[in-house]
């Protein structure tokens, strides 16, 4: 009953807004103040000068991220497969379902701390598992038109939004024009995505001396950041906040990669089987793991790096240097310690904050 | 309108200067004895090229053989340059205090510019292939020292100065050389005296020969010295750092 009242009130407010005079939809955007986590390693990332963050742009971007009209049959939105409760990954699914239950061959990646990719990856290959796009604005269009994802086309999306009662007004507020283009859709969603920042994990709290690491976690951290576990070469040293090097590696999943990875994009044989290094933050929310979601648990992942990686012409030298020793040779206790450290990189505030 | 005005003012100014310098520059200037001769404060541009012996550097697709008969490709090459300095005719040095992380594969920082080099006669250029003690242990973490670039050593002191990676094409076994350490910093001094150049915008071309990392004074062998060097104190690391001191050559000066 109470809820019903609230909904009624909300509808009333929206209805009123529609009748408001024209000056309320004028173009006067408020700059969006990005909240960066505390600590010197959280440097400001570049915001494209042609797409500054505004309060109106970010809130429009969130609406569009959740807008099912972006798909051909109005059934799925970006959020359908990038769910906030799972750090914007797809709730345990190996492969997400696009429209009509179609499935792709890649695991929906988690979305957070994306803006830093554009700072630390200096190549043109940044987004998607295979680096197919160089900026968020370019990336956004991909899933909308992919036949196994939203299967729409840019013209159709623009038409639907243009004919909706609300969107032209919101675009006017965010971008100064109510004439919607796919470029503006991409800009708005990118603005929203740049605000998805996760930096308040148990690890971060320990760094700020707000909690103590358990002895196991502490030991796991040492394994992570030394040649013992050798995770840091690709997932970043502890003085960097991101737990990824924002680059591409062949981590030895297969002797012959069915999915060619970065090779699809560059055509260089040396890039065969290379995929983007995912951040290790929020791992507890983002199972399954790897570009094809082949590992259901973190234990499987740790055992893979400990003893299961395969040699191939493009296997990363940071991994192949462990071949002479037959792998990492971690003891069961060391694996548990590493697990506990990895789990400490989870930021529950992030998943609770974004709904 | 303003822009055009400013531009023409600059042109006017520089053309004035040109006349000035041509009057002060004398071909029989006794101070013009060697190297680089600047008649006015100028921008110095340094361009770097990389190769392996007489071969060009091609990432991934070319195999190289070193003095120890190891065959390997090169898949990644990153290193720091710092403390560039040029030596004046009176033997004093001018230090530029730069720190640049070079990513050869992605073409980052292959050209460095040092503005406002005073007029004078220069005989040598020097630089470190890495970071000096102060910067190596600094907690500044800014710009090219940002640990997110992946060159920060978590369990060792400071930064990786020089990273080279690749593999043996036959066995597919990877090698990974991460060099660094305060006591293991190659300091390179290159003579400019073979050149006689007077230039308004001097450009020095420096060629880095990766083959020299593996030889002179001592041959490095992947088989005997190791496929992975990740410590600044290992004998292999010391050998490589010593070898690196003769890896650079001034190839052009114009």
C-alpha cells in the first residue's frame, strides 16, 4: 500500500515535469564530481574533452544502460548481462543470453575502473576481451548491434529513443540537443561507465589501516607479489591500485586457442590467444573465470596457474619461465593463503551502492 | 584575428633572430672545435632507434642470435632513460633531469625534447639506462614513475630499469630479463666529437644495439646464465648491466 502511494507520487511528479515550461529543459549541465578512492595510486584518469562528465549525462547514461529498447525485441538491456549485484558481470553464467536465448562465446566481463584503461593502455586495443575497441564510446555500440547480444541496429535504437516521451528531453539536458544520435547514446553510457569505480575492498581498508589482514591473507599477498605466485607481472604490483596491467597476454589456457583473441583484431600471429588481463578486484562476485568462463571457482583458477597451463608459441614468457620447474609448486596452504588474499579484493560497498 | 597577429609576431621575431645569429656565427670561430655548436639557446631533439647488430628490430617475427649462439625473438622492450646531460667544451655538464619510460614496441618516448639548451660548443652526451638512487627509491609515483606502468618492483627496491622479453622459437621457452638495482645502473657516455654541426634545431640520433647486451665485456648465455633474470644481485644481472654500457651509439647529428 505504502509502495503503491510512492509509485503514484512518482508518476505524478513525472507527469508534472512533462508540463513544465521550456526553460527547465534548457542546456545547462552541472559538471559531475568524480569520487576517486583515497590514496595516491588512484590518479585521475583522462576524460575525453568531447565528452566531459556531467550530472545530466551520467544519469541519462544510467537510464540507457538499463534501457531494453536498445535491443531488437525490447527484452534486454546492458544491465541484463552486466548486473550491479555481480560487480556488473552476469551472475555466474558462463555465456550470457542475448535476444532469443542466443549465446556468444565469451564471458560477460565485470565493469569497473574502466577509465584507467584509457590512461595506462597506450595501444589502440583496450576494450572487449580481444581489445576490439580503443575507447568506451566505441565499445558501447558493439553489444547493441551484435546479433547474439542485443541484435539491434543504430538507426532502430535512435528511432525508438527519439519517439519515446522522455528521452529527447533528457538528451537536451545532457547534450543541448533533443535530436538523438547513436554517438550521443554512446557518450552518455560511457559517462555512466566512467563513474563505476571500485576501490573500497577489504584490501583497501587494510591499506588504510582500517582493518588488519589475517595472517593467511598477508602470506597470500606475499605469494601474489613475488615470483612465488608470480601473479603481479600481469595483475599489477601492489603499488598500483588496479590489479591489472591493462594489457593482453596468452596465459596458457590452450595449446591451440579456438578463440584467437587479440589476433582477431591485429592479425599478428604473435597475438594469437592473447586476452585482456582482467582486474582481480571483486572476484567473489564475478565467477566464472577466464574469457570463456571455463573455470567455475577461484580454486580451479589457482590450480590452473599452479600446474595446468599449456605451452604454445605465444604463451607469455612470464608464465613459460615456470615450465622448467613444472609450474609454481604451491603447497595446499599456500594456495589457501593466495585464495584468501584474492577474496580480500572484494568491494561489497561497490555492489551495494550500484543498483 | 588575435591568433594570426600572434603568429606573425613570432615569425617576425624568429626572422630577426636568424639575422642576429648569422652575424655572430663565424665559420672560423676558434671555439668551434668539436661536436655540437649552438649559437643560441635552442631545442635539442634526441631520436632513438633500436636494432640487433646489423639487423633491424622487428618484434615477434624475427629471430636473433647472440654471441653465445642462443636463438630468440624479441616480444617486449621497455626501459627507463634518465639524467640526460651534455658536456660543454670546458668539460662541465648540463643536466636535464629527465625521467622517461620508453616503450619501444608501442613507440612511446622514442623522441625526447630538451628545450633551452644554452649556446655553446658540446662534446659529449650522457645518460643512465635506468633511474638514479634518488628516483629509484622516491615515493613520488607520478608520471612515468607511476607503478601502474608495470615497472615497479614490489619485493625489490625500486623499479625495473630495463625489461626485455621473448622466447626461443624452437623450444617456445620464454625468456624474461628484468634488470635494475642501484648498484646495477648502466651509465652511458657518448662522444659528439666526430660530428661538426651547427644547427638551429639540433637533432641527435642515437642507435641502441640490443646485441651488445649479450656481449662485451662478457658473453651472456640463456643456457648458462638463465632464461629469467628478476633480481638485481644475480651474476647474470650484473653481467647484462655491464654489457649495456656500450650498447648506444650516436649515429646522426644534424
